[in-house]
C-alpha cells in the first residue's frame, strides 16, 4: 500500500489541512505533494491525472490507484483502514454529536469562511465582525462548549483525545487566531490546545517555509 496526499498551499488551504491532518492521524506512512494553487501553471496542473477524479480540487488522497477526495471522505476511508476509534468517539452519544458537528462544519459557516479566509502568515488586529460572522462564531463555540462539557473531560480536545471533529475544526482555530476573534475561555483554551498539537506545529512550520503569495487571499491593508 502506498498513500499519497496532494494538498495546496499550507498558508491558505483549509481543506488541505483537514486531509493532511487525517493522514497524520491515521498513523500510516504517506507521501505529501504540495501543488501551489492559482500560480501560472495551476490551470494546466489541475488537469493532470492525479487531480482529475476531484475535478482539480485538493486535497485528494491516492491509495495506490484508488483516489479519495473530500476531507470527510478521506477521514472515513482512513478510519476504515486503521480503526474508527482512532478518529471517532466509541460512545454512541458522543459519536452521534461528533458526526453531526463534523458534517455541519463541512457544509456550513459560509460567512466565516468567505469573510475570514485561512491565512497563517498574519495575525490581524481585532475588527468588528459582521452579524453573519458573529452568528457563525457563536454557533461554533456553543457546539464546542457542548461537546467539551459532555464528552471532553478526558483530554484537551472536544471529545477528549484528538480526532475527526478536531481535524474538521482545525482551520477554524487558525481563523480565530488570524483575525484575533474574541472567544469564551473554554473555546480559547481549546484553540490553544489545537494550535499546539504536534501535527499543527508541523503544518505551521511547513507554511512558514512557503514563499507563494496568493493576492486574492491577502487583505487589502497587507497589499498597500
């Protein structure tokens, strides 16, 4: 078995972060291939065979000749290989909440995503949030609070040990940091735990070594 995961720029690519964290969480050896997004060669590169199954989107995991794309699909595919308890809580009630939260993260929070794009290169001073972003932040932190208080007493993460839900919310943690979004103490402590996780430290180190700048993902103040 040979696993390879194709990801985008570590500074900007939130979905790539999720897929890459899933690969790390699996404990299986894998090859990492970084494909710079939106450079002069991107339109041509995304037509290559390694990106064709996902219609040019990242991340995409290849298990020998078997492609898997979409972060939740990658999580579940790897969980099937190594045991679901590595990714999901064993308790039925906890797993029900964890799956619901992961799916809501996959499909929701469009205001936060569009107005506060992932960018590990900066920590901006706080600014007033739009009502839509504020509603997303309140929903996310209320779910975190529910999970942590009900099922997370055995560790630093939402369901105790690091798992699929933490992987899905990891890019949100980076957004809260980048945009200096004020958080309740429990959410702030959780963000610190995710940020300090060894996998996140490795990802951030890789991001720090990148020199690609994607202008559309940089704020106007940084371009001036």
